[in-house]
């Protein structure tokens, strides 16, 4: 059953063109069939051809990235003030396996960006551009989290002001009831000029234990969530549930301050 409270204000949007790097918060996004346009269009693979993300390499959170698709210009900045930028050039086609058995098709990005990140990662890396939007997302291109759910976690963890960036959710919105978004599976919601269909629970991983600025493990979020919520069925099997996935039904524009309304 849906919550009787069916209208909620969007409070923040979070995206990054390079999977695993620190998210930034645009005032609005274009929501396409596979999620926010430009979100996680790039990712890193290691020397064995395996996907690299925050659980394996927390130092990625010390970097921010920006990509202009009209000029093919990529900029990666590090917190120490150094920057690497230029027009991308696509090289060899690759298929990178994921832990869930799927593959991401893409092309190696030639140029200095991988070497720039390697100086801090201290391991060989390749930067990959996905062949199709949304394929580097974990299960769906849209994720949602209500503010009351974060308050519940703060209470259970005994920590004030947990930074929601550690959960890397595309859409955050105001709620009064803890985990009310869990009850919406299958519902269609209007948000901005887009429509989305709410999906299943997001299972949280070790990425959420890392400080979203420095990448150091500093909070046992998975243990806390499991302790007060238990393990629940998710897209990836039993997991510590926090937030929900969604699929795009009708593309459109979503802005901070827009209303998310269950239809």
C-alpha cells in the first residue's frame, strides 16, 4: 500500500560523469530513458579488466569530474589543486564484466586522465567510456532516498548529520515517514516533467562506509542498517536496504524544488 502522504519536494540531485568520483549537485537534470543524462558515462577498470568503484578504491572520492558532451571535453580535478583536461579520444572497444554477471560495453579513453588518477590510486587503470548510457549504473539509472530515512539512520547509528552524499542517490526528497519509499514499489510517480516507476530496494555496500570527501572508512553503515532493518530481498539478493531504484517511464526535466508526486 502507498503512504497517504504522496507529495514530496525534491531537495537535492547528485550526479558524476565518472563512476566513483565525488558527486556534484546540479540545480536540474535531464532525465532520459536510462537515467540522468551524462551521469556515470565513464568508469575505471584495473589491469585485470575489472570494474573499479568506491568500495575498491576510496581515493576516487578525492576527485571531481566534468564532461561537456558538445565538445567532448573532460576535466578531472583533484583536491590538491591539480587538474587534467582535454578533448577525449576513444580507442579500443572493450567489454568489462560486472560482479552481477553483466558486461559493460565501451571504449578505452586515450589520453592523460588514467595516468593522472593513477598517481593517487597507486595501481594501473584504464578510463572507459560506456557505449550506451546507464550501463555503468548498478541496477537502474534512478535512485531515490527520503530525508526521514536518513534521520532514522542517524538515530540508530548515534551520529548527527550523516552526509547523504555517501549514498550517492540521484534524487533526494523530503519525507516525514521513515523508509516510506520502500512501500512504493510498482507505483508511478511524477517528478518535474518526468515520470518514473518505483522499483525495488537498493542494497547498500561498503561504499557507504567511506567519508564522501576523503574516501576513508569512518562509519559502519552496512552493519547499522542491517542491525535495525535486517536483510531484505533486493535486485542483487539479500542486502541491507536503504533507498529504492526507479525506471524512467517518461523522460523530462527534474529540478531541486520540484514535487515528486505518486500518481
